[in-house]
């Protein structure tokens, strides 16, 4: 039976735990991961809390979509590690999947806003990851649209152990 490739797109607020989950899924499922943060870092934009121009964001997203297309064209499923903050963004990724005969799965990381805010502030002390500018953080909170019921998103809470959660939802990843 032929495998149908899939884009598993993470969705959630900054500091929700999307990248932690995406890395774990990529490793456990042996899948490539496309990361907006890593593309920005590779391009040298947004470093040291620098402002990213709308043009640079456009270039970064175009590169992420190019990478998704590359993996799907090769028949590989892929993890898409970005916020996918709006329905429009998620619809765009679903359209990329559809053009390649692939499926799209949304994984909504459901961390509450007060917890992501605390993690963001703690990160400013620990510097475990790149910081997010105050205006970008506020913009992400304001524009985030949780997936609607018809988007059939899987929900992941940071309180769940990744392996246990993955086992509970294994059929979604094996299809």
C-alpha cells in the first residue's frame, strides 16, 4: 500500500512548546522538520531581538513553503514548525498539501496565554532560546485564531508526555 505524505503543522502561541513537540515528533517518526525560526536564523534575520521587515518575513515563509513542497514532491511527510496563527495561514498550508496529493494535519499546542507569557519572561533570564520582541509577542497573542471544529485539529497539552500522546494518536501519523 502506497504511503500518502502528510504535513503535520504545529499551531499555537509563542513559547507554547511547539518546537519541543515538533523536534520530538520528527525524531520519533523519523521525519524532516521545516522551522520558521531556523530559516530566519539561517538567513541571519531577527537575531538579537532585531526587527524583521515584512519583506524578510515574506522571504522566510516562501522558503518554508519551498521546503514543504520539496519534501512532499519526494513523497516524504514533514513536520511544519511555526505558529500557523490564523486560519488563512493553515488554509495556505493545506492547499500546498492538496497540490501534492498529501494530507494536512493540524496539531494545536494548547498552552494557556498566562503560561506562555511566564515562559517568555523566564526565557529572558535563561536565554534558552531566541527572544521574541514585545511587539511580536503581543501581535501573536492578538492575531491567534485557535483551530475551528471543522479543522479537526489534534490537541496537545504540555502536561502530556510526548510518547504517550503519540501512541494515543498513532493512527493519525501512520495513515
